[in-house]
C-alpha cells in the first residue's frame, strides 16, 4: 500500500493583530499551538498518512541552533564556545500533536542534521567544521532518542550534504541515529545524483529526494542496488502552481516502473514553508488523490 508523507515545514499564517491585542490586554497568548494545529489539520484533511508538526516555530536551522548552549542567534548562528544541547527541543510539540491525531495517522519527528547545522553557523570556536558537526550530532542523538518515545518515524534533514558532501557523512548520521528505535529517514534536497551512492550506505530506512524538480534523478537512482525505500518527491515545493492529479500520476508511474510500487512513498520535493497555505494544501490533496488512483491501478 502506497503511503504519503510530508518533508516537514508548512506555511505559517498568523493573525498578528489578535496576538498584539492580547499582549496589550495583558493576556498574552502564544501563537504556536494554533499554528501547529493549523499545519497538522491541513495535512490530515488532505489525507496524508505520515504528518509533521509543520515546523512552524522557526526556520529549520534556528529551531535547532537555539537548543544548544554556546551559540548566539543572529542572522547566522554564531558559535562562540563548546556547544551542548540544553535538553529536548521539539519533543513537547510532538507530544502535543500526537494527542490530537486520528488513530490511523502517523507522526514524523524531524531533526535538522548536524552537518547542515555546522555549515550554517559562523564558527568562532572550533578548529574545524567536522568537530562542530560531531558535537551537534552528540546533542541530536539525545533529541532523536527522546522523540522516538512519541513519533512513528524519525527524519534527519541534510541539505548541505548535497552541496558539499563530507567524507565523514556516514559516521555523522550513524551517531545521530544510534539510539533510534523507529524507522529512520534521511532527506536531502536538490540534485543528489553525485552523492546518492554515499546515501545508500547510511543506516537509514528511507531516502527522500526531489524527483519532481529533478526528474533525471530517477535514472541515476535506478542504477544502484540498495535496501532503502525512496521518498519520491512528486510535487514541487518551490512553485505555487498546483500539479494536476494526472500530472502526479504520470510522474509517479515512471518511478513505480523503475523502483516498484512497494519501494516508494509519496512526498513533496521539500518543505512547503514558502508556499501560500492554499497552494500547499491543494498540492497535498492532489498527491493523495493520485495515490488512490495508483493503488487501484498497480495493486495495494
């Protein structure tokens, strides 16, 4: 049976006037519970099988960087001393979401990868990026362990590994997932053709990539023998235009023919934070409709 999921982020739509009034009335409210509910509700209403919390609190770098001591948050996080994870970062949000989900809807916890965090920071303390990345990995390992008590899947985002793959990449991801007790996912966006052979050596169960924006990636991936299932990007995250159901069906069928229907799950290319909420929601709805057609045609 085909499953659908998201990569992580969902558009944020805030009524700033309402929260300003509450502040002036000395009855301040946090906008985040509603933002999380809105993001999750949109995914559930679309029929997504494996949802996320929408990563509505911040961008995916700041969200995790602020969870470590030794970092000053500016336009780019500034590392000024040895970093240590202060404690759980996103666990409370996942617990909140889990309580509200329909029984059959599963939850994915998402962690920004140690290499991406290290490359996104301005390093004033460590001798090299590698040392900083491994200290991030140590803290993230504890986050993953804690998340696995609540979520059904755990994903690490490593977009920087597409841009510049480190020779210690496998060791780094292995450290993050060392205590993971749930299915493990790795997402790397962009054209991963040159680094896919590295990713298949990672201790993960799913590899999620941008097949819609990079259709030639399918030819590269299908040349390799690997055990992971593929998160098959089938709607673009960088364009507002909503793909038709027929367009998605045709795109995914190409993947089914080369990889097999049992070896893929359907997802957007990347996070959807920069899309209008209406566009993001409709893309997910059409992805689910396409899934239903594909299951009927190719067998459940």
